[in-house]
C-alpha cells in the first residue's frame, strides 16, 4: 500500500485560503478532467476523487461547479456522491445534470448507483446512451488554462498538486508517448552543464513531444518544479537531475537548499502524476513543432549557399578574361 502523503486531503482543502491566486478551482478542474478521461475506475480511484471533489466543491464558485457538472454529465458513470451533490446544488448547476441517465433512473433524493458501462467497437458506450469514449488528452483550451495556473502557483501549491495529481486518474508513462532513452538524459545533462538553455529546450521538446515554447518555459522557470517533473517522466537518474538543477538555471542552482528540495520532490512525485502534467503540456497549442531539424553531414553542406539568381547575375557580370585569370 502506498504510504499516505503528508500533503494529502487536508493540505488540498487548504489551497487558495491563503493570499494569491485561488488554486482550488484550478485543482478541481484538473482532477475532474483527468477523471473523465477514462470510462472505468477502480473503487479506490473513485473514492479518492470523491473525497477530494466534495471538499473542493464546498469552497469553489458557481462557475467552477457548473464546469465540473458539465464534465461529469458526459461521463457514463460519474461518482454517485459527487453527482448527487451537484444535482442538489443551485438550479444553474443542477440543470446541467438533469438529463443524466443515472439521475433519471433514480427517485429524487435517493443516492444514485451507476450502472456498469458496457462497450463495444473500441469503447463506445451501450446503445441508447449519448456518451462515447472519452479522449485521452486534455482539451487544448483547458490545458492552456491549467498550465497557466500551475506556473502561477507558488512552490507549496505546486508541490501539493504534483503529489496528488495521480490519485484520481493515474496515467501510465507510456500513454503520454515520451522518450525514455538514456541518451536523452545525457543530452539534457550536456546542455545544462554548458548552460545552453536553448539546446536543452530543443532536446526537451523532442523527448516530451511538447511545443518548443513550452520547453523554454520549463527551462526558464525560476522555481524548478517543472524540471523535476521532466526528470521523473523521462527517468533521468537522480545524480544527473541534481547536476541539471545546479547548472541549468542560476536562480535555482545558486541555492543549495532549493536544489535539495527539488531533488526530494523528484523522489516523491509519482510517475503517474508526472505523466499527467506532461499530458497537459502535450495538449497545449503548437506554435511550432518539436521535430528535429535536418543537420548537415558534410562540411560544404554547412556553408551558406548563394541563391541561384544571385549566382547567375554574378557570373554574367564577370568578363571572360576575369574568369580565365581566376581559373
């Protein structure tokens, strides 16, 4: 059994009570988006999501509760207690769920019990139900919102998110399609030791399949949690990650205490939580592709080539005698 995290439900319930941005709505949306990506959940996953969601729902605004209700309304078997909580909410929230088959098949005020979802044809729900297989990736617009919320959070809030992101919908690392080849760790370490952030971002974008601009944002983040996530999901050896943290960003490397803290976070982050964060990054709009550019293999390929039109004009302007003397 996985030991209980010291940053568990009580810590999550405290999110947003301090000054700064309200993290609880963002966290609730993250957890719900991850939950509905799968049609089926284990009893433990459902229990974890239910406990977290009910605590967070008590303190978020109506707009967030409507958004959560809308996401769960499209799921074949949402958690009964959460569904009932939202169905008993203000009319604006309850109206989103009123047509859900589970609520229609149960008397008002009676806790609904989800029916087993039968599927065929690769995850399509049973006939007569309007729900289909959920997408594996986070919606692009939602991913952008969640990404902004995460990068705007302070170190404590980021730690809470990363240590709990896996408990409702764990995502296997293979599902996000990253490269865990040991050569990636060596490339990232070499770029960090050379303090070449652009080269680091290039390798990172290719390995994670994320937009290059997002890779640069990860590298340039002065708190460092995104780099710890990268290390976890790419299976970077701990000693290599430590050197990367020391050299890639002076704001991090100049504080031994900060490097130690991030290395400890690296040890504590579940792989599924790191994969969940990368899944959000992969869903971001792509301003540019992470595909590797062609690299010249011979010395003359690396030399800049004159445009054909310019070369032709230069040849026409050169007289025969000049061309002979040059030969």
